[in-house]
C-alpha cells in the first residue's frame, strides 16, 4: 500500500498563519549565515561571530511561536558586534554602497537582505498577534550587522566599496557629528 506523502513532505502548506512565512524566512537566513561562515573561515573574528549568529537566527525563528529566546543580553551582544565592525569601517559606511566585492562579502550582503526580509515577515506576524519589540530590534540590528560585516570583509581583503548614487532620491546631507 503506497502512502500519500504530499502532506508529510509539505507540512507548512497546511498553515496559513504568517508565522510560517517568518519561520521560512529565518530558516533561509540561518542557511545563508552558514554559507557565509564557510567563506570566512580564515577571518577568525568574522567566522566566530557568524558561528554565534547562526543559532541565534534559529532562536529568532522560534521566538514567535514558541518561548521568547532573544534576551536583552543577546541584543546587547549584537549591538557590541555592530559597534566593533563600525569602528573598523566607519569611513567606508558613510554612504550607500553597492552589494559587491569578495564572494564572502556578497554572501554577507545576501544575509543582510535575508535579515531585512525576516523583519518584513515579522511585521506581517505582528498584524496577526502580539510580537515582542525585542524581536524587531534584534532583527533590524542583525541586518545592519551583516552590512558592516560585508564592508569589513571587503576592507580586510583590499576590495574598495562602490558608492551608489541614486537618481531617484536626493543626496542626504550628513550631520557633522554623525
């Protein structure tokens, strides 16, 4: 007797809640973090940070439907990580840059994009149920961390950033003390 395996193989298809889409987005993010980590094994600090962030993306994933697993300490650690990379590449992040460079930097830009998609999916969840603010704070900051990491990786390998100048939006004036 042959079983119909369609529903065993596609359990998410039976659910309509936005939580499923969020879980799929954060699963994709977690996968991309692993890919990026494989490309920076020779950069100890970036590799270690990605090894830390990969399970954190899964904790972000489960925090919507399960127990809240992202803490203030986690947010603070992510903020410290952001500060570390910003300090290293501050002058190279003062304008919008094209997502390019080494394969590792490009993979980190994909992580940034996946993190932004996760933020959007989290917003859709928030239209259906209460979502703790810390999850928004963490996922927004996570996208920013991947950006500065990508710039850092390019910097460490001698790849210059290419500024993007929009034809659609006027150039913003930077504050002197920013």
